[in-house]
C-alpha cells in the first residue's frame, strides 16, 4: 500500500477518480436529480449555478444528466465487474486447483469466448434473456469473465505447485482450507489488479454499447448513450458530445493508471527492470 | 509445422460450426419476430402456424446443416425469418469490412512495430515517454471517443479530412486509425518491452563491441527475436480489432457488416444477425489461421518440430 501511495501518477488518478465517483453520488442528492423533465423554453441556457454545463436541445439540465449518467455508467460497470471477478475467481480457482476434465472444459470455453468480439456475446445474451439493466450488467460480466478466469487460473496454477501446498496436503488439511488459507493469500494481489482492469474494460464496454444504442435505452442518461443522442449537434454544440466523451476517457484513463500503479506496487519483482 | 497448422484449421472449423450452432439455436427459439409487426389483421392464427412450422419441422439439426450447406457451397445466406436472399447484400458489405480490417491490420503491424522499436531505441527520452503515454491513452479510451476526438480535430477544427463517405481513399484514413488504435497501442507497448529486453542481453553488447551498426542490431537482431511475442499479441487482439471495426463503421457510416448487424439488432432482425455472426466468425478464424502461419514461420522452435527434432529434449 505504501508503495502505491508513493506512485504520484497512480495517486493522482485515484484522487481524480474518487472525486468523479463521489460527485456522481453526491450531486444527485443535492438537488441535481431531475434529468428528464423538459423545458423547451430554456434550450441551451447560459451557464449558471442552476445549469453549470448549460442545457441540452430539449432544455434538460446537462450537468444533472452527466451526474445521473455517471451513476449508470460507473455503477452498472461496477456491478458487472463485481459479478465477473467473483464468478471468475471461483471458476478459475476451482478449474486450476482441481484440474482434469473440468479444467479442460473451462479453458476451451474461455478460449472460444475470448475469440469473439464482446459486443456479440452481450447481444446474444441480451437477446436471449431480455433487455434490462440487470441483464445488461450480467451480459457485460459474462463477456468479461474469460479474461478474469484465465488470469486467475494462471496465478493459482503457479501457486499450486509450491511446497507449502503439498505440505498442507500432507498435514491432511481439506481442500477448502488450503484454498482459502493458502491459495487465496497468494493470489489476492492478482485478483485486485484484475478487478481494476476489469472495471476499466467494463466501463468501456458499457459506454460502447450505449453508444451503439444496444445498451441502456434512451431517456436514461448513460454517458455513451448521451454521445449518440447528441451526436447530431456536434457542429453547433460540440460540448454536448465532447463532455461525455471526456468523462468516459478520464475515468477509464484513471482506472488504467490505478491498475498500473497497483501492479507495480503489488508485484515489484516482475516490473523492476523498467 | 504443417501438422500444427492443419490441426489449428480443423479446430477452428469445429469451433465455427459449434458457435454458429449455438447462435442458430438461441435465435430460433427466441420469442418475438419481425413478422409479428406485419400488417396482417386477424390472422395471428396463420402466423402461429407458420412459427410452429419453422420451429418444428424439419428438426433443428437438419435445418442448421442445410443452412451451413447453403453457405459453404454457394455463399447463399438463407433466412428463416425474412424470406429473401441476403447473399448479395452480405457480399457487398463484406468487401467493405474486409477492406477496413485489412487496412487496420497493416497499419497496426507497420506502425506498431516501427513506433515500438523507436521507443525502445530512445528509451528514457521524451520520445519514448511521448510514445508510451500516447499508447497508454489509446489503449484505454473507447474507440468511439477516439473517433469523436479525431472528427473534432481533423474534420471540424482543421477541416483536413472528410467525416463521412467511403468512395475515396481519403475517407479511409480516420476509420483505419479508429479501427487500429487500441490494438496498435498494445502492440507498441509489447514491442517496446520486448526490444528493450533483447537489448539488455549479452549478445547485443558483443555486437556493439564488434562495431556493428545500431540499425542492424535493432532491426536484424533485437526485433527479430522480439517479433514472436508481438505477433502473439496481435493474434490475441483480433476480437478487439473487429469490435473497433463495428464502431468505426457505425461512426463513419460505412455500410459494412458491423453497421448492418447493429441495425439488425436494433430492429430485431434475427436472420441478419445470424448471417453477420457467421461472416464475422469466418473472418476471425481466417485471421487467426494467418497469424498462426506467421507465428510458425517466425518461431524456430515450431520449424524444428516439423523437421523432426526438438531442441528441448
């Protein structure tokens, strides 16, 4: 942790991202929560305290839409990340620890899934299950899971052959005990790094699907969806397109930097020669 | 080597059939169809009977095999859901997508390797920091954000390039950049890392002390060894590149497969979704086989396996 805090870039990224996340949580509670009522008399209102980012073509407050949209983009991605990492860790650990047929099935499934563009997976899951926020985050989670499983599996495999695992087995400890006490202690840093990188990828996936008008449907202000909605105004009101874009880019960049910082801090021996 | 490639091709074809079968099954048993929205009044009974017919007979496997047979022998995309022939449309759109993807791949290979080598050669200087920073930026932002930044800068700001259209070669500059950005950034990072690894090895110092020119050391010795992991990264990025192709087509309004598919998804046109899935799966498999062949040609271990002896005995 100390090493992470000494990394100035990662620390700055963490602070910026936390501020972004907090503002998305706090501002809707402070009264900026009405994102859908129309005021056609107030199109493109001048910047004021009431409308810090002006208003859009239908007179809706743009700042409110950004903040509420952040709740959807960042929140849904967080849900799908938690799902992906949770199930990915369980499946990856079991597959690596048990080996055999289960392992082979999991590996080949992951290979097949990771060769397909994730948009295809999300679409097929959404078409098959239904179109809603819950299914949407589940779909992103499933699309992100193969890479999580592969990473965790590799990490567990490298731990499994260590002497202390054999020693624990000789002592007659149960598999559950070995996995929770010994294996998890050694792969938790991998899981943490994987969590961060999956979160970044999920935000990208969420906004891309929103942009392609496949994800969350229109009145809900999801950032990627907002880019698509205001795209026809790019020449006259460029900020309506560029602000959501900027927010997506900044949050994903911050997460990438946090991921890199965490990786360097938790796994110094692999990256020290850089 | 040939054995390895043959196995890969057979495996890929197996995966193709399995994947298409899965999608075929899911799309067949889905509720809802475009036909429901046709202005047929009071004839729901007829539609129900039609649906019962296409769902029940002949059985799923037979219909699936017939579907694949038509595609393989005549490139003929039938649709259970919309009774007209999709082949002509798929074919014209496939050309555009293929063009865009191949351009993207060429761009990635050429610029990824050149920039990676430059960054490694000038490591620690501002050039290296610039290239690494830019590649980190490109690797993390979603492709459509990049497309919008590019459009804002080059089309609206500098008025250099056109935003839309696909008739002239100029139109393909921005889409190519958009398609390749994410994968390019990854290739640069890996290439830089690997070349630096190679330059730290003793044989490079030996070459330097013999007075070998820097460019020869970089390109003929270090890059040659660094290429193998780089190619494997490109192979892993295939899915990402196709993903970016979808987005670039959608953004720049290029009527390729990706554009067609997104339109089809928004209008729940399952026959088109299935056809596009098949085409994209074939694309991915072809690109994977090509990169496998390149990989084999580059990796001496693979070549020696073919010759009948192995070094790691």
